[in-house]
């Protein structure tokens, strides 16, 4: 593959007051050579943040239609988007919510036009976007679903397999992958959202993407119950009996390999995970605390079911660290590396 044939990834730089901009410039010091990574954001902001954290990186603003250059360590190409208001590290500014949404829109447009094969996203701040007047905003995952006009997407986080040989807290040999049946919902709304049609769509997408983007020939998926002890035969809730079990039986008849519903408090043990390619948790805080304990800072967030690859970091905006030079780029590096692998495997 020639340098000009390398895939392009759009990297949105996230909330400008957070650590996203500096993570982008720090990562550019050792820019991956197997893809052309183009940041989406304000070039002046990125230059300011590079100076603030003592990072010697050249920010290269691209003109409309300009071909992204071959990757070089210490050079960060940028598709420019202008801040709406001055920005100080750690201080949210509601007027810049529109800037954050424009960076997302620019990355989506690049993927739709074939300018980019996928996108990687630095963290944004949901609260300031909602407070700026976008009351329905729930996060990257839901935004991308709606922007692409697809009925369903799946949020999945995956740890970096390289961690596991070094970690005393994790006993597996492969990446831990945890997908979610529901994403950013208040807990009291989760039970009503766990329906047969939703689970069917999500498990079909998860099975298909594990095959297509991760090279798993016959995926085995472990499915959590919703209630404690997976409902204890209906004594602690009937969602398992009325919804989850019938859905899994129907999907097994289609050829999917599904175990469950299993109690979440025992599913996340080496005995079960050793034979799993992914776990489907019923809600955000059922599955993600375990994954982040296993690999926080070296895991990536993935949106499955889109027409292109999208990965993201496993952490938030860390306003308290912004501009200090102490933010760890490990998760962003994992997200970029995983996006490259997924693009190459799915090509």
C-alpha cells in the first residue's frame, strides 16, 4: 500500500476546555504511520494547547479539498472549525457547544463523502451541550445513529489485549468487549427499554460486526440478565422470563451463539469470560465499571452498526487536568489503533 492509499481517519478534538485538544497534539508526536489521521477543530486552539503542555508539534491547517499528507511524527493535519468563543482550559463556555457539534458534523460529512474511512472522537461534555439549548442530545452514540439515519447502533467498549499480559487484575488473554443494550438512560427507564425488538436488533448487529470488523468467525456472546440473579426464576423480576429468554431462543434458532441470561455478578469472572467473544450488558453501569476496572485508560469505545468505523476514548473531558500536561493519551492511542485495524479488516 502506497502512502497516498493509506486510510484517512477524522479525529474530532472534543470539548475545547477539556483534555481532548492536548491529547490530539500529544498523540501527534508519535503519529501512527498506517493511516492519515486528520484532526477536526480550531488550529489556533490546538497550537495554544500544544504550547501550554510543552508539546513540539506542527499544526497543519488543510484547505478545502486538500489531500491529507502522508503521516509524519510531530505533524497534526487539521480540518479547521472555528471556536465560537474564547476558551480557557477547564472552563466550560456554552457558546462553544455549537463548535463541538460542528466538529462532529464535519467528521460525519467526511465519512459520508468518502474523504475518511472512519472517525475517532475525543470526549465532549454532554451537560454543556444540553444547557446550550440542545435538550435532546445524549452523546456521540445517539448523535451518530441519527446523523446516519440508521435504526439502531450498538455501544461497545473493548480493552487493549496488550494490557492483559501486564495486569494482575485481569486473567484473560484476549480483549474484553462489553456491549450495551441501553446506553445513556436514567436507571428508572431501563426496564421499559429492554424489549424483544431492541435486543434482537442489537444482538444481530453485535454478531455481524464481531465477524466483519473483528474477524471472529463464530462469535459467542454472553448476555446479562437485567435483575439481580437474572430474576431468580421470576421472583426478582420477570424481564428475563418474559423478554430476554424468548428473544435469545429465537436468535439461537437463527444461528447466533448466545449464553444467558446470566447473573451479572458472576458473569464477569474468568470462568465465563474465557469462552466469550463479547458480553451484552443490559445497561451502562452494569457492564462498564467492570471493563474500566480491567483496562481504564487503555480501552476504546466503539459504535457498531454505522456505515463506517467509529471509535472513541474510554474517559471524559477531565476539565481539572486540561492544560496541565498530565493527561494520559493511552486511550486515544488505543482508539486510533483499533480504528485502523477495523478499517483494514473491513475493507
